[in-house]
């Protein structure tokens, strides 16, 4: 309720709310920090760049994350930050997508949160036919000659598939997209462009190839689109 009240006060023009939220978000009082993060999640579309900067500053002040084994649960604090980043990404896409993509290779503390946020976004669909939202972004970027967005999405997918904490979830998302492609040529067309771009190097080629072969040969309903997509992947040397 506190987050909602602060959000409403900001929308009504109370000038002291943003400085208060920033102080809470990067402060040491955990309950206030999570209240501020939830409020920023709601306010994000009205000031996306400010919101992203504050969230990233708060993430950078968190302890350096320990490597997480595949069978370990990701800490709840990471999920909370990722939820806030996901909401911001879904609301405005760019420049959030680009700034997070830039952080993947150089900021380990931010990387885990950004990857989880992007994976959560990849599970989202949009009306009227529940098409995969992020895959539609990719198709739009290619069709509309948006090379930066296309590049950022490719970078994120390469990282999702290569990271041991997210590759299983990423492969599950791809499986759902491939099954959808069996009855929807537009989805298959988008995957036909995306998959070769994100499997140019190991281990992504092996991981995606193994998943596509499983879908192609899956009884009792083998996937015809998986078979066609498999032919587009790089061949082992």
C-alpha cells in the first residue's frame, strides 16, 4: 500500500516523492528499499531513464552475487529487482533494452538481474492472439530496419542460452515458440531469423540443436517447424 500511495502522490505532482524514493532505493533500510522499488516499477513508464538509473544504482550496491548452480534457487532479492526491470522493459522497450544489453558483458552484478528480467519478459504474450511479445519485437525490428533493437535482442538471447542459470528456462521458452510456429508461419519466420543468429557459436548451437531434435522427434506429435528450423542451424565443423 505504501508503494501505491507514493506512486499516486508523485502522479499528483508532489515534488518530494522522487527524491524520497531515490534515497530509499539506494539506502540501507531493506523494507524502505523494496517499497521504493515497487513504486519505481509503477512509475517507470512516466520516467523510464531515471527509473532505470535508480534501479541499476541500487543493484550495484548489492553484494556481488555468488555463482548459482543450476539446481539452486535464485535469491528472492534478485527476483524482485528483475520484476521491476521487466516491468520497465515491457513498458518502454528502448532505451531500457539497449542499456541493459550493454551491462551484460561488463557488470556481473547487473548481469544476473538483467538476464532474469529479460527471460521473464520472453514469457509474456500480447493480445489479441497471445503471440510471444519479445519474438514479435524481433520480427518488428527486422521488418522496420531497427538494427540496434535487433542487435540488443540477439545479444540477450545469446547470453540467456550461454548462462547456466538461465539456459534451461530459455530453451523452454524457445520450445513454446517452436510449438506455436507449427501452426503460425509468422512465428516460424521470426525464429528462422533469430535462431541462426544466436547459435553461431558453442555451446548455444549444441543446446538449441538438441532441443529442436527432441521436438522434431517428439511422440505423439513431432514438430514439423522444429525439423525445418534445425536445418538452418550452423553445421558442426
